[in-house]
């Protein structure tokens, strides 16, 4: 077989493509495959914990369910930006050059996404390790000192091996992972619903506290879809003429459906058990035979979520300018994430508190970054020239001014700054949040300001005829892309 044979990429060999454009001859698949990719990464315990947190905040059942649905509407945006993958044939971190410039992207696109990716890798490794240790203890297996380190390493290796293998293996295993996880969560749903207390009523909160907590809950729920601005990584192998509507629908549903159902299940479980430690408390409402199955589901779900996270993080690490092979980028970022997970588990004073605080503040970056991407896809009508985006020389149409595209950089910096000033977390409260009674507005302010500022500055970019750049190598199998504006 040759490297151009798509069956190679789908199954037996480690993926050879990294930041390069996927040739039309190697495009394959149907958009429905995206549903399984995203579902396998979102049938996870993290959502169950998030649902419990909403009740711990003092929200009622119906309030929490409404927050879950509204917060997860961001999956539509994840589907929207995924359409840029088939259009360009490149991963998201290359498309970010259109928003930040070739050099600016190395920090504002690639660099920030490495930080975001490593953070979520750490979270997944930590949850999986805790569940694996709980499973070992529950089974009564005698353990020697230092076993927790062995478990951590095994979990980490399991998390990254599929990502190292690449896109083809992810497509192949996603339906299997999704089916196995979904079956287990169906059983969990039956047990939780049979024990649920639907008459549960939280202690009434003063209105001054109620609204801020609602918005705080929204930020926690929205953080997950907001973190997936790299969705083009998993759609870029689709043929360039794939209907955009189907890409949006299948990507969005793959994230939205499991996220809403599992987070809602966490809310309902919170009516009868202590969701501050659900891993232990759940044994009160499930049969003895199912509890170890549930712990295994936590491990498997965290690993499958890390497959996509590690894959995208590796691509972003490569785009910083390391010039490493994609597989080695996954290995290096995986080692960093594993080390940080060990610190959070074995040295940080309170893992859940540390996780919640980091999740809260991450929204200040995640929201603006995704909003700029959404806006750029809209402004360019979804047309991206993959050949031009791959050109990193000063002659590239995406070199802009000295390698930087200031509309994207200014929009991101201004929106993130305002979002941080508007944040109200367990560890920090910004002056804007203080002025409005402690209400966390970061999840609203960040995206709105980023999208608005970017659209305004982009529209003011000079568009003289000499600033339009024709596609460098148009393909007969591809529609000719619209010219891209550059800044003077």
C-alpha cells in the first residue's frame, strides 16, 4: 500500500499527516462518522460530576436542567467551525493563521490551544486514575506502596496510544467506544431514576445570590463545548464537497446529546446522594455488581475523551514551531500532562476545588477564541485555501503585517481581559463582577466582545484589488476559493 491509500490512514499505519493539507485523493468518509467521534469523547464521567455541582451550588432540578441545555448549545458552534476542515483540508491550528497571522498563530492559536489541551488532558488522567484506584480498592486487590504511580502511568499510556496512532484509528474505534460506554450509562440511568427524589427542593437562595449562581453554573457547563475549537482536526479528511449542514449537525449532535443526558443524570443523582464525592456515594443507589462496572466506565470514558484532546494538542504543539512529527508531539504533551496530573492528585490540597477553579477561569479564554473562529468562518463564507494557509513564508497571504493579523490579536486580548475582569470564581472575583453583585458575566462578555471586535476590525481591513490573493494551486476537484483579504 502507498501513503495515498486511504485504507492505510484508516487502519494499520500510524498517521503520517500532521499540519499539511490532506490531498483530495486521500479524502474519505461520510459526515455521520463525526457523530461517533464526538460521542465517544463525550460519554464521560466529567459531565456527571458537573451535574452534581449544579445542585451543590443550590440550583433546583429544573433550573439545573435548563442551564445544561442552554450551556450545551455551544456545540452548534463547534459544528459550525468544523466545516472549515473539509474546506481547507488542514487542522484547525493551521486555519488559525487566517485569524492571527502566520507568526501570531504560534502563540495566540497554537500556544493557547496547547495550554487548553494539556489542562483537559490533566483532568481526564486525574479522573481516570482516581476511578482506577477506587476500583482496585473495591475489588480488594492488595496493593504495595507506589501503586498509585503505576496506575497513573498505565492510565496515561492508555490515553495517548490511540492519539499517537492517529485519525484512522480514532475513526475505527469511536463507534466501539461509544457503544460500550452508552450501554453502561443506560444501566446507570435506570438505577439513578429508580432512586431519584423528584420532590427535591434546594434551600431557597436570596435573589442576590441566585442569579450569580445560575450564571456560574452556565459557565461550568459551557466550558466543555467551548474547549473544542479544534473540531476541524476531525473533519478535514472528509471530501471538500461534503455538505456543510451535515458536518454541523453530526458534530453538534455527537457532543450535545451525551453531554446533556449525562449532566442531567448527575443532577438527578444529586437529589439522593452526596455529589461532592459521587465516586464513593454512588454505591448507595446501584447494585453491588454494577459499582465496579461504573468505576471502569469512568476510566474508559476519561481515556476516550483524552484520545481527541491529545490528538489536537499534539497538532497544536507541532504548530508552535517545534517541527516534530505529530506522534512525538502527542508523546511530549502527554508526558507534561501526566506530570501535572500527578501533582494535582498527590500534591494539590483539594483536587475537585482546583479543577472547578481552573474550569471557571478557562472560560475567559475559551469563549473569545471560539467566537473569533465562528466569526471568521462567517466572514469568509467558509472558504479557506489550504495551500495558502500552509505557506509560512513572508509571501503568504496570511503573513499580513510582519506575520501578525492584528484584528484577531486585538479581539482576543481585549475580550479575554474583559472576561477575566467579569469573572467571579471560588478563588477570584474581578472588579466588573464585583460591581454587579458578584455575578460572573465572563461566559457572555468574552464571546460577544471577541466576535464583535473581530468583525469590526476585519471589516475595516483594506480591500483594494491588489490585496486579494488568488489560490496558489487550484484543484479541479475543488471549487476555486474566494480570495483572502490581507492587511496593509
